[in-house]
C-alpha cells in the first residue's frame, strides 16, 4: 500500500511539473524563432536542446 501511495505521489508531482516544462520549451522555441530568422531554425533549436 505504501509503495502505491509513493508511486501516485510521484506521478502527481510529474504532472505538476509538466506544464512548467512545456512553458519553458515554448519560450525557448519563441526565442529561437524570433532571434534567428533563418531557413534552418529547427536544426538550431535541436542543437540548443
């Protein structure tokens, strides 16, 4: 029972952190696309990750 509670707690924490991660990736994406108006922006974005 204790293990199930621990697993559930970890899953809840992961889903709480997920929107923050998505927001960070979106900010990085917008930064790259606004500051590097080239044909190869996607490759640059992948390199930065």
